[in-house]
C-alpha cells in the first residue's frame, strides 16, 4: 500500500529542506581551509590506506566536516520529522524545565534500580514482559520524581501511548545503561500519568548499517547481528523493545515497504539537477510552463500543483485585490527550502470546495 499524497508531500519537503541547507555549506572550494596542520599530521599515519583514494587533503577534511553536519541533520531533524509525518506524532519532553517532572512511586523506583543492577551484573537478561510486570503496578508508596526524559516521537490515542527514542546507528559506548534506566522510569511515569492505556516505549534505529546492499535489500535488517554490534545493547535491551530499519518505518506508517518509499522519494529529488530545479520552481516566471508542473508532480508537491492547475481561476478571483495579488506573487519556497503553506492556504480559499 502506497503512502498518501499528503504524507509523500511532507516527506518531499523535508528532503528539499535538507538538500537546500546542505548545498549552502558544501565545500566546493576548500581554498579557505588550506591550512589544517593538526588534521594533516594525524592523517599521515593513514597515508598508505588513503593513497590513490584522496588526492586533495584539504577538500577531504572539509568534506568530512560537511558529512558530519549531514549526519547531525539526518539524526536530529530529518528522521524525526519524517517519523512525525508518518504517524501524526510529535516530540514531547517531560523535564523540570518544560512541563515538569513526572512522578513514580518509591517502589517503582526501587524495582527499576534492581532491574538495572541485575542487568549490569548479568544476573538477569533483558525481558520486556518481566520488567513491565514490575513497573506497571499501582504501588501505594511515596511519590518521587522520575528522571527527565523526552520522546523523539510521541503518539497518544484513547487506548495507548507510544514513546520512541530515536538513536544513531552508532551510539556512544557505555550509553545503553543510561538509556535503559531512562526508558524504564519513563514507562513507569507514563503508566501513572495515562491510566488504563497501554504503554510502549521503544528504542529505534533508522537503518541497519550491517546490511550489505550487494546481497541484501537496502531496507532489510538483521536484528541479532546489528544489536550485537552495539556495545552492551543485548545486555540491557530485549529485542521486543527495539525497532530497526523497515520494521521501524512500517510500524510508524502502519503500512508495508515504507522505507523503500521514503528512499524512492529521496532518490527522485536528490539528483545533480536538484539545485537548478529548486531555483526553477522558485522563479515565478516559470509557473505556467509545462516543465514547472512536471517537476511539481515528480517531487510530489501536490499543494503547489493544485494552485498551478487552477491558476487561471485563482487570478480571476483575485482580480484587483492588492493583498491577494501580493500573496499570489510570493515564492513557493523560502531560502531554507520551507514550503509556503500560509500562501497555499490563503489561495486555496479562492477555489471551489469540490476541488481537493
């Protein structure tokens, strides 16, 4: 089942925003970074490994920095936003600085401490159902503050609450114990805040870097292999509380082959012609040309496509209204790649309700 046009458009806009910002910082000219003596000195130890592969050391250093920025953007912005679009979720924080700490009972706190200690000492193996049984209870003991926690994706309905911690595929060594304690206390706190609802808290990874694309589908995953590659992951986390690659994206969308569809959208937009096409779309003189509509359709920009297809009617309705003319003449995107939905919503009011 295919993603809806609405979701495809939202994902496409996230791709456009990511590409626009990364184009701004791409190191086409590394001449301003010619002197990086410490980097170059350390790289000499690897000269035999990069010989024939790296011909311009300053550019290589600049590109490495750029790639680090891309990784940060994907991890902190792109993956989160796409996840929200797929499931209608949001990022939510329960901290003393935001909405105030949630509380748990002293008994829940003690049970969580014992779970962590026993996992750390390998007395127990992670067991989602056993651990849940220890914290999903109404103990009548004094209340204490739970650890601050946030969910990168938070989904709430009448019957369930789902919290998701989105991690990089190469988390820091020693990070898993702290993550486990935070998630256990988060689950206990959510259990008290949302009584009579099913509480789920997952730690998730957007793709499996251990997959070999030459012999395996790029969206596939091997949970045992991947989790085993992360220091202490299997020591603290049950496989039932982890989601990886297509398993994650399908869970969020409620459909199959979601990761493939996301990659297809990215691959359609992310070509060597991207910047030219983006600038073409943001030139109002091109709006009535066939190529403009073709690009909108190819990039899943259905809102702007609707305006273009009904441009004659819109201009008739605008007539001599100076304010609406100004709105109509705004560009579709700002210089960061954000689509102007405020403009779209104002112009859509001019169209018959039957037009969807």
